C-alpha cells in the first residue's frame, strides 16, 4: 500500500512540474555566451613581434622543405630516367 502511495506521489510530482519554456532556453543561451566570453578572455594573444617571428619561421621552413623535395624529385627523376635508358 505504501508503495502505491510513493508511486502516486512521484507521478503527481512529475505532472505538476512546469515544462521548459522559451525563457529558459534564452537563459541557457545567455549562459553559454557568457561562458564563451569568459573563455575568450583567457586567450593570451601573441605580441606583434612574436607574430612576425613565427610567421617568418613558417615561411622559411616551408621554403626549405620545398627546396629539399624539389632536389629529391630531380635526383630521383634523373636516376629513374637513367635506369630506364639503360634497360631500353
């Protein structure tokens, strides 16, 4: 008997709980934007000199890797052509 009362109480509580409204959704959106803003404030932006140094490093490294790949391609192409020339 007590079990039925407990079940009825929980069912009644579920029925009386208000459903989420549009205002709660707006509050959640405001909270999420506030979270984004708080996280955005934690970002440490590099100074202009650091940014220039890092950009230059990336450009120079890219050029060096490009030259290395070009040289390896040229050597392998010449070697492949020489091998094909000897066989043909």
